C-alpha cells in the first residue's frame, strides 16, 4: 500500500501506470471420449397403431417420485396429557405465589397491629403517668393524715 523509497517525486508516482502481465494460455487437450456400454440391453417394444403402422422403441419406465418421509402421528391423548401437565404446572406456580403473597400480607398486618398497640399503649401511659397537669399536687386522705406530694402534714 505504501510506496517504496524511490527517487521519483510524488507527482511522478501519481501518474505511474501498472499493466498486468498476462500469462500465456496453457494447452489443454480434451479428455478422450470413451463409449460406455450399458450393463444390459433394454428390451425393444413394438406397438401396432389402429391405422396399421408399427412404432418400435424402447420401453421407458415411468419416473417414480421419491417416497415422502411419513410424519409420526401424535395421538390426541398424548397432546391432551401434555396440555394438562402444562396447565397443572401453571396452577401450582400460581398457588405457590398466592400462598407466598398471603403469608407476606399476614406478616404485614401483624406488624401494623403491633405498631398500633405500642403507639396506643404509649399514649395511655403518658395520660396516666403524665408529668404535665395541675401543679398543686395530689391530695390523699389516709386516717386523718394528709399527704401532699412528698410532704407530710399532720
């Protein structure tokens, strides 16, 4: 592809023309024809036509078409069994997915109930044991003694 190192200028190389060198034709002699005799001489048939003429010729055997390969017959019962198996597998797969979905849904609902119980229980605890409220303290009368939040009054 690349020009060799020559003393020619690029302009001279651009107009350089290469002519192909033809090869001289080789002398070929055709192979000699060798007559081949058939293994057996075919029978000659003669037919008399209705107008009295006689036609003589070789009998030609009719061409036999190649036998078709017979397709194996698939019984209807085999097709039904195969389709039933495919349907059974589809149903089993669907039931497996359905049971997985039900188990996941049950776990989700259980977690929601536990979360609601924790939140509601915390709310109740805050209401009962709440720090806020009235600052006056709780008054409890036990046998004529009055207890006011961490103080004893007699």
